[in-house]
C-alpha cells in the first residue's frame, strides 16, 4: 500500500538514478515516512537469482582432500584459541592450545557438517572450527577453507 | 515443525557493490563473489543483525517496498532463503 504522504514525499537522499534494488530501510517505518516506496521484484518461482564467480583455485576439487589448515597459522604458533575462534595469549583460561598437526581439508569439511575434528574434545573442536571460519585471505589455510566452501 | 529462523552472514564478512540492478557481494570467508538479483540483496539487508523466519522477512520487506501480494510470496521468499543458504550467505539459527 502507498499512502499519500509516501507518494508525495521526497525520499531522503533519494538522488536520481537510485535503483529499485536499493533498500529503503527507513521507509514507512512509522506509517508516515517521507520516503517514496519502490516496487520489489521478487521474481518467479524456481528462478535462480544468483550467480557465483569462483576463484581459479576452486577448480582443483582434489585439493579439498589433501590441503591442510594449521590451527593456528605458523605465524601465531604458541597462542591459544578461544571458544569463539579468536587467538589469545597462551595459558588463557577456557582457551585451547593449538592443534598438534594441521587438519586435512576433508576433515574440516566433515567437521563443518557435524562430525568432530580428529583428536579434539567437543569444545576444542568448536574453538578450532570457529578459528577456521574466521580465516581471511592471506592467512595460512584460507585457500583450503575457501575450497571447502565452494557450492557444488 | 517450527519455521526456520535465518541468520545473515556478519556484515564485516561481506563487501558489496551495487552494479545497476545487480549486487556484487564478495564473501571474505569463502573467497567467492556472488552476483545477486532482486530480491536477494534486500533479504540479506533485512536479516542484517536481525535473524528472522521467511514470514519475518516478508513482513520487513513490505515495510520498505511495495510487493505484489500473492499466495506464493512466502514460498518465493523461502526459496530465496534456500538459495542464499546454498551460497553460505545465510545460515539456519
């Protein structure tokens, strides 16, 4: 529904050229917003609305089985891993020392689906998985983790 | 069975750029770039820091947008959430 106040209003920051894809999160919040409402195209049932561009390293499917993710990365060896995956000083209460060996990509893939990481307690495994989820480009293990994440 | 509650990826994990009618979304966690058409970027936006069900999403979108009412709207939103989940951009709470 469009009420008159919305139809006649000037959208805040509504510069020309703004597309219908731009959310107007404040529009109509109080029922008398000055923002003009846009029509959202929800698309037809069964029609995909996304395309994914995969980096070239995603093509090497076999690497998921053989690649490795050290926890933590060598640059941070000696630090502990908190339950939320952040690195904390060694000896921090409630945090875990790094894994004795790097995990294989396949081990991590299965752990993300609910299995436990080999040689870890439940909480320890969750801390390690959270660490892995926080990996960013440039960190050791990121490429392996990214390969696991590729939609099939 | 209770309806699924969805959580969007943390905003600092994503870098987004509007490309005319598409949104390019780079996911730092997966290293992938997704080109999203309506209504996927809008669904991500209304789930940002506010988990919700497909019905919540439909209600929040209707606050900001005109959406053609139809019996299939909830089904379509649900489909879109499944698509976003397959990309790793939303997860079940």
